[in-house]
């Protein structure tokens, strides 16, 4: 038996009955896209995130695009973002018409907010910032709020990895809008694709609502050229009645596992990232780049699956070679983390024995 990065079979054992009930409810209702289930889930999710509004959509990618379009990003405008994230963060910026401007990350992998300030001082033309709470590690929200106020930039927080963090200020509380994903691996995942925009501003959220459904403000009245990025009743029902009620307990279990890892991992070749407040979407460690394959092979041999988030920085992806983008600074930290990061199994269905197995596997490794 391998300790998996994500274990959806165990998740099904726990949630299957509730999922079946949700599917039954939607099937019988005879209404399958954008209905009362979506509305009820949006309300529940907004309450959880401590904001007044939420708009469900088809994916995290779309959520970021919807938010940028609602904020009236103009074609060709620069959008400051991180080169170390899911490709979707940048793809959404490009699809919304923006030109990505990459700034380097800090030792924990998040946008280096000192460098962001430094860049914005030199670049008064930059009006948009899309930061990511990478690995679930909460960015310094006070500093982010300060940056937003000082430079009058529009901020869309990418919270796809940060749902369920226990903190005074939830991810998404600082930005003009926040975007997240319900992709199955996320802390709040559906049995398929889904996403949401959430925030405080009623007008912006109404625009997102219009944009997700062909730009309709009322039936057959198309105010704008929108998208088809609707949330299904089925996914909304599953999220609301099978997943949301477990989110607190799952978050607590992730925190417990992170604490076990931090107490148990003892290997001078393997270092932890300086992460304090996190949803523990992932548990990243780092090893020297030249040893990463060897380390991962050792883990695999000991029955422990591992991952890499992310092996290549976004500015060096082939898809960007033909595209306009800008880089501010050398991106050395991002490149180094991309070459050194290894993700250990982290999900709420790990048993204590699995956690022990991972710790033992890490601690018994030394480079050949
Ligand atoms: C998963 C993810 C996305 C994209 O979400 P999808 O639902 O897969 O489109 C965007 N940003 C980050 C940081 C993610 O982890």
C-alpha cells in the first residue's frame, strides 16, 4: 500500500452516502444548472469566508478571469503576479487581456511583497496585482492591504489553495475580489470542476454574475460579452451537503498532520519552508536540486508518493515563448524553489500510521 498524495477512495468512503443524497436531490428537482442549489451553496460559502457575496463558476481559472474582467482590466495592461503557481494564474491574466509582469518569490514561495512594493514604486503604470496564497500559506495580509492602499492597485487574490485556513483574516479579505477553485484536489473539492469569485463589493459581484452567464443581466438581455462559466446544481449540492460540513474537521486534521511532520522530520538534507499560517493544502519541503530525483525515488521505494509544485516557473513555459510578458528582477528564488521543492502526502484521510511512514521514509534517506 502506497501513501498517496491524495486519496479519493478514502474520501468516497467517508462522503459517498452524502454525495448520493445530494445527487438524488438534484436529479429529482429537474433543474440542473444555476438554480437553488447554487444559490444556497454561494450563501453558505460566503458565510464561511466571512464576506457578503459569492458567485459560483466553472473553475478556478475562470474565477480569476471573471474577477479581472469585472475590475475592467484593459487589453494590454500589465498584471503583476508570481512565476511560481499553477499555470492557471497566468493563463487567466492572459485570457482577460492582461500582460503578466512576474516578480520573484520569497523563501516560502509566495510573492515577495518587498519586491512588489519596490516594483510598484518604479512602475506607476501597473494597476493590477494577482497574488497567490501558495501551498495554502497565507500571504502577509496586512502588508498586502498596505500595498493596495499605497499604490491604489486592484488586487485579485488567488485563494485556490488557501480555503480552510484558520486565521483572524481569511484569504480573500484584502483584495478587491478573491478567486478560488473546487478542483477535486483542493481543500474544498467537488467531484469534478468548479470555482468561485467572492468578495465585499456588491456591484463587482453583480458584474461577475452577469459575466459568468453570457453577459446576461436579465434573460435575453446581454449587457456584455460574457462567458459560459456556470456552476452545476450537482456540484453545488455535493459541495454544500457532503463537503462543506466536513471542511472544519478536515482543516484541523491537515493542521495536525503538519504539526506531526514538523515535529518528526529530522534529516539535515531536507529542509522545511518558513510557513506559519497555512491551510496546509500541500506540505512542501526542499532538497538540493541535484538530489531531488534520488530523494523522490527513495520515498517511492518506501511506499510514499511525492509531488513537485512546480517543476518549471511560468515565465519559462513553452506557451509563453510566443507571448508578451515582462520580468522584474532575476526570479532566482522562484527558479531555485522550482528545482528543489518536493511535496509530501497531505490530505485529511491520512492515518497516523501513514504519517509515521512518511516521516520514517524521509528520516532514513541520505544521498548516495
Ligand atoms: C488549482 C489552481 C488554480 C486553477 O483552478 P482550476 O479549477 O483548476 O481552474 C489556480 N490557481 C491556483 C493557485 C491553483 O492551485
